[in-house]
């Protein structure tokens, strides 16, 4: 019997605008469409907060102030199980677009990324994953 691989540490951002929208990364990969919150791997020697700010800049070209951690969970779904830290963030500067990080570089017809402000009442339509963060996203917006 093989041991489970270690969980990859990740930092994830919840970024809201004043119109009841959340910033999501719309994804199309191998024929599947879904959405995720901006975020990614925590590098060695990096804090979860530092990783969160770096990943947001790389993915969606925004500089953010990382606020309180609102959730920590083990995401065992998908190909890369991870231990995730979720932070409320506030935009400090930048113009939202696909950033210059790996997402922009590895864009292809079968694997694309599109950052978008999505109305909270559309979370089911865009298939926000992991599923357990949908309620968190709704709750955090109304209780900053």
C-alpha cells in the first residue's frame, strides 16, 4: 500500500468589489469549465500571507493588502491535494487582467484562464471549486 503524497501548501484570496462581486479565475481545462479563487502554491521560506499577495499579482495583476485568514482546509479533491489558507484581501493598486505569471504563459485553446468579477448569485453557474468555499464566499462578503 502506498502512502498518500504530502499536501501541497497553498494561499488563496477572497477579493470583493463594492458591487457584490468576487474576483474569480474562470478556467477551461481538458473540456471542463469551472472557476477558482486566485491563489497558488506557497514557496519555501514564504509565509501564507506573502504567497497570497504574490499569487494575486501574478495571476490577476493586482497588488492587494492581505487581511485576516478566514479559513484553513485540506482540499483533497483534484489531481493535487492541498492544505489551503484563505485570506480576505483588499485591492491596493493595479488593473485587473490576466497577469504575467504561469497562467498567462501556459494559455492554450485546451487550457485557458480568464479573471472575472462574478456576481455572488452566479457562483453555481460558474462552478466555483472547491465546493466547500461557495458558502464561505457568500458569508465573507456580507460580514467583512
